[in-house]
C-alpha cells in the first residue's frame, strides 16, 4: 500500500463518517404513508426490473472483465452512502440527499443499478429508519428504476448527439435526481389524492420539492460528471465495450 | 506534502466557518424534505407515518447506526476502490520492473 493511498484512505473514512452522521430523510417514502393497494402495486412495478437486474448482473459477472464485480461493489457502496447523506440547501433551509443512481447507471448499467438501489434501500429501511418496508416498492421505482433508466437514457442520447462524455454524465446525474423526485411526487399524489384528479396534488408536491432538489440536482450532476471522468480516465478498459455498444465506435 | 496539508486544513476551516455562518443567518430548522414535503402532504390526506419494523430512531441510537453505516460503506467502497485503481497499478509496476 503506497503512502499517498494511505493518506487518502485516512481522509476518506472520517469524511464519509462525518457526512453520514446526521439522519437524512428525503425522497424515501416512510412506512405507512402509502395505502396498501398502492404500496403493493409499486412492488409489482419494481419486481420485473429487479429480476432483470439480477439476471443482467449474473450474466455480466461471468462474461465481462473480472473487475466488473469490484466496480459493482464500489458503485453499490457509493449509492448506499450518497442516498443517506443529508445535504443542507441554504436557499431552502431544508436538507435532502442526492441519489447516485444516474452515476451508477452509466458505470454499471441501469438494470444492475436497480439491484444495487434495492439492496441499499432494504438496508436503510431495516436499520436506518429511512424509508419503509411497505413502501420499498415505491422507493425502488422512484430511485432505482426512474433514476437509473432516465439518467442512462439521457447519457446515451447525448453521446449519440456527439456531446462530450463528461457533459453527458453531468446531465445523467441531473436528470436522474429530478426524475426520482418527480416520480416520488407522482407516487404520493396517486396514493394520497382526494376525490378528483391526482394531478391537482402532483403539481403542489413537485413544486414543494423544487427549492431543495433543483440545486441538489445540479450538485448530483457535478458529482456524476466528475466521478465518471475520474473512473474512465483511470480505467478506460472497463468502459470501452460499453461505449462501443452505445456508439458503435469509441468516442474521443 | 506539508503545503498540501496546510491547504487542506485552511479549506476545512473556511468550510466550517462558512457553514457556521450559514447556520447563524438562516433561521431554518434544516428538516429533511420528507418532513417538510412528504409528511405534510400525507398528513393533509389523513395518513401518518408508522413506526418502522426496527425502530432505530430513538435518541442517539440513530446517530450510532448512521455512523456505523457510513463507516461500513466507506470501508467497502475503499476496499473496491483499491482493488480497481491501485492493485492494478501496483501489478503493472511490478510487471514493468520485472
């Protein structure tokens, strides 16, 4: 172990510990908030994505680079920490957390990100009083499915349009964060709306999230762009095949 | 190295002072958006959050579990970071020297 690495590790651990000391409550829908029918429906929506993710994970673990599993482990730890890290937003006077799913989706793929997010959410619901077991399906759909697939979709689209990969990663992070909160607003409004249109409740919830999530989305974009650049510069071999699949050629 | 550490210490001090100033001038309670948004709309719809299966939200217990979770996540992340970015480089260096 080299000494600069030791130093970085020594700085990283207390930073992570300090960052996660205060309980965060944000996009996670707490236990009991959603009516049973809606909670069950979101489980049904989440299930095929989790199964797809598990199959994708098994297939790629045996066919891709031997470092793929290590990358999944690193991304899993990052999503777990990022999604329970409260960040105060001075404009709003509230705290919320980024999700990390946009970054995860562009590094390991959206389906595997759903599995990673599900594990992080189960641990948070069980031990951190963060989210709930009955609302797990809804939380997986908003953070895992919507966050990962929408972020990844923007990443692919921008790469195809010729945008630099770092810019595409920035937009993926931003879009995944905002999509997560938009879907959370939809889940809440569908489950909680009084008689009449659910959309009449959707807009106020979404607007109420905005002061906190607009700046946090930008922060998540910066985090995703920076982390993507860092990882791909140091391990381009891990992403060459994935990029070729997206573009049919390796971009500069 | 010494200069780096001094810069880091100064940056941390500046961050702490700015954060402290921010807390002083802002009268907000820094609640999470679930309380400020989710619980507010849920309460208006007549639904209240119920106690989680394992309720760690009791006194400083929640701080403890968050600290353990942060440390565990940090160690797992650090382990795989080393595997991906350092062991390979060490291996390449060894191969190069041989």
